[in-house]
C-alpha cells in the first residue's frame, strides 16, 4: 500500500516519568501539528497513544517525543505495535484509567519554573500568588494519594477551581492543561501567619510581617513543600546562634538558601557542574567550598557550606521584598524527630520557640526533606535523597516484584520492587525513636497503596536489634537476611546494572559481620547472590561500645593502647589533657578484660581515632562529625602518606606511631590530615591491586558512608582509573546507609530466582 496513506493504527506505550509533567498535552500538540488522528490516555501503567499513521509518520512522531519531551519527564521505554484498525475523526485526550497493579512513575516535586515566575508578575489573578504552578513545575509527590495522577486523588481535591483556572485546566493548548495543583488567588490555597497569639490571614500583610521578622533577628517556621522549615538571616549571628540552641544542634552545619546564583557565588566557590545542579528543577542542597563567611554559627568551623536556591514562589517573594540575600533554612523538627508536616502540630511545637509560624491550608500527604548532594569529579552524588528525587525508580536487571527491603538503622530508606524497577523511599531518618519508626511504618503503608504493592518477600539486615529488621517480624512471609556491606556493594551494582563478580570496597562505620564482629572496611569479591571477604582493616576494640561514636577520644585511646601499651600516657598528647587519667586507665582495663569492648574493622572508627588524636574532634555532637572535621582540615597539597602494614588484616599501627611523632614535632594538622587520607587511599589501592592479580577482576565497586569524603572518592577514582580499573561509585543513590535497601532488594530478588 502507498506510504502516504494513513491506514494503520499504531499502539504506542510510553513508560517512565510521564504523569504530572504535562505529557498528554505535549503528545496532543505534536499530533495536532502533524495532522495526525488518534488518542492519548493516562493510565496507572503509563501513557498509551493510539495513532493512525504511516510507518514513516510514527517514526517521526516518536523521534519528536524523545527530542522535545517536557523538561520534568523521563522516558524509560517506548513500545510500538500495530494493532486492530480503529477510526478516529480527530486527536483527543482520553480520561485516565486504572487497569492493573502496574504503575507509572510518580514525579518528584519540581521547583517553580521561570514561566510561572513571570506569570506571578503579570496575571491579575496570580499577582504575587505564592502557590502558582503549571504542568512544568510545582508540588507532585508530596500531594499525591493514589494513581492515576488526577486532581481528586491529591490534596488539592478540596479546592474547587474558579472559572479562569478551569478554563486553563481544560484547554489542551494551555500550559496549565491538567496541571493538577493549578490554582490562583481566587480559588487556591492560602497562607496563615501565627504571630504573637494572633492569626493573620491577609496575604500581603503575611509577607510583610515575615520579611520584617527575618530582617530583624527573627526566627520563622515556614511550611515548605514536604514539611516545615525554620528560617533566619544567615548573616545574623544572634539569630543563627539562637536557632542552634532551639534545635539542640551544637555542631552540625546549617544549610542556607541564596536569593540567586549570583549571590551563591558570593559565598561559595561554584564550578559548572555544581551550578547546573543548584539551578536544576530538583533544587537540592549542594555542599560547596565556602568563600565569604556567613554568621559563624552557620557552619561552625567547617570550610564547606550547604547551599540551595529558591524553589517555592514564597521563597522568591521573601527575597524580592527584603534586603535579605541569604537565609538559613533548616528542617522544622526538634532533635532527631521527623520533619513536621501538620499545621496544628507546627503551631504547638515550633510556635514555642519560633517568633512566628507560617502555615498554608493544602495538606502534605507525603513528607519530604530537602535533598543533599556532593559534586565529585563533575558527577552528582546524593547524600540525602528526598524532595526532587524521590520516588523516581531505579531500573533493575532482575524482576523484583513483591520484594520489600527494610533498609538500615541510620539514615533509613526502604525499597519496594515493582517488576524490574526498584522504588526507593524518600529519606526517613534514624530509626532510634518512636516518632521516626512510626513515620517509617506509615510510609511503607502509603507506598503499598500508592504503588499497588503487596510484599511476598522481606529482606533485612543481619543485625537482629535494628527496628528495620524487627519490622519483618510483623509479617508472615519469607525473610532473607543480608550482610550489611554486601548490600552496600549490591546497591551500587544495581545503580550501574552490573551482574558479575566485582571487587567490592565497602567503607563505613558499622555493620554486623557474619563472624559476629562489627565490620566496616571490607574488600569483597561479590556478585548479586554471594560474597567472599578477602581483606579488611585490622580489628580494634570499641571501648564502651556505641559510646565511641559520641566520644571519638575512646577510639584514639584504643589505637594508642594497642600501638604503645600504657606508655602512650607519657607522650604529652594534647587531647588527653581533656580526659581524666583514671577514666583512661579504666578504658584500657575494659579493653584488656573485654568488658563492653566489641571488635570492629570499621573505617569510620579509624577516622574517629585520628580526628580525636589531632584534637579536631574529641567529643562528637552529631553523626560523623569527627571524620568530617578531619576531611575539612586538609588544606595542603601533600603527596606523602603514612605507613601501614598490608595483609589480610591491614594494620594502621605504624600510621598511629608516625602521627604521634608529627604531633610532637608540631607538624601542621592540615599536613597530618592529608598524609592520613593519602594512607587510607594507598592502602585501598594496594589491596585492590593484590585482589585483582589473585582473582583477575578489573571492575571495582565503591560504596559506604566513608565515600562521602570528597577527597578520598576523587583521588581513588582518579588513581584507579589511571591503573585501567573500571570504577563504579554512587551517583543516583546515596553511598551511605540510605542506599543499602536497594542492595538488599536486588540481592533478595536475585537469590529467590
């Protein structure tokens, strides 16, 4: 039949992130432009296009879909098949359907777009309206309750559209066509300010009062996309110090929001890759090297600062209507509890400490903190994966349907399997208090409903006391227990689609080993089903058990005692002057008698020891402070490294000996830190070289919280690549414990095959 006749009906199935991002009107406009007839339909398993066209036309159509897809979309697959001939009079958009337990991707929340910011200054019904959005921006995951993604299935259901908004919503050629959160000042959500016992509803007055407070040393709790945040002027030491006291946050740095990229470059060094991430639709917090000092209490001695740019319309309004250039924006919670999402709870709890509480009347259904990233070797490395990233799925090489991976104890995320996709939850937090554990269980329940998920296999950590492990006991389904560091390596393998034996290097603070000891510096030969432990750092006692994470000086004493015996007390080490001598002697006795002194090969504990030994962090006020301060101290371009003893168990006693000598000679701490980091890097490389020779493997996978250290990751990647290794490290998934649920899931799915 002649090529120019459109007598074939094609069925085009498009899967991926194609809901809530303006995909249907985008398809409609392409079809209309090319004078094609058919239909487009949103279903819970993707977007279905029926098209009457020639083979040439359908190919051109698909090319145009790939080339001009909406900026927030992500096409995972396009499947084209000829189907039964159907007659169409035009091209139309079909009402959404729910047809199976398959699901399409759910869009993470997206920063307000430039077009909406312009509309906010020109459209009469949206002048300075702080909830403006369109199909290219605005809330998504935080408001959605079920699929398909339609307004009545979100927390926007209670807001009836006005005539103007409805006309945009139903006009397929409009940018707000089927933008589910579409709203304006006439019909949409509104802010309310709780100030000095009064409730202020006037929207203009709310903005004025909020700005006035922030400019005059005030602290304001503000409802964000995924929860409440607390804000103050980042240049006002009085305000930041008071906020630090409110949060009971002695040493952990605060993140800041800059008015724009120009201002961000005033306070931090920013390269091209960092700028792209800062300005992306995801708008994460990006860890940067600082340039101009903010209030000293913002980053409390660190040479880095976490920076983000505005992502909600109200953020822009604050900067536009004030002289503020940089504000602290930290999570709205107290201590380690989950970020607050409920208005009444925020007023009750945050209102006790903040000068005002700013709420709005659209509910947050799915809690989501700000995401945090590093840029290393021009690649984005997630540290906390939440707003802007979750719940975007990860493609797998095995079918993981029905697998629920419970994750770790610290920085927990869980993971569910849907066919050949893994859906990793948003950041949950440390499962060490009831509130976070309740959030964990509540979110699993929501994911089961939202993603039509019914678990038939549970995968947990080996550690029997983790709450994430105990959660499995509530189900009468099979359970697989996976070693912590095997899960770390598998999570990176999942991200890169690897299914073969690799050299896995897992470096972190803790994880129960198969021998009953605490692991954390593991060199493994592993695949998706099994692993062999080939080498590790030497076991060291942890005097006081978990206390070592709060008091790094304990690890310094442990290393010193194992290296020198009691003679280390005669070396006039400065850090020991802060600790009673009797306490030190009792600690050494506890090591000798094995009293609450479990053995650990954790790399994090070595970093703790050196950080305390150098006086950088004797007592830790937050998780991983000691290693962070040790990394931050590197300011010298030093190539040398301290000695160590290679072998199945790598000993750093020679390193401790040399550091003590350098301290006695008053060598600069920055040089000591650099030599220490270089020694760890060299020990890893030498061990990999030996394993590679013995097992003939050239693929190396790096995972674990220690690889959040930018100095170590960058140098390892560069040096290993220079030796012809193929190096895989995390980009889309956190390298810390937030990523191990993905590894658990993949191991569980591969093991049950």
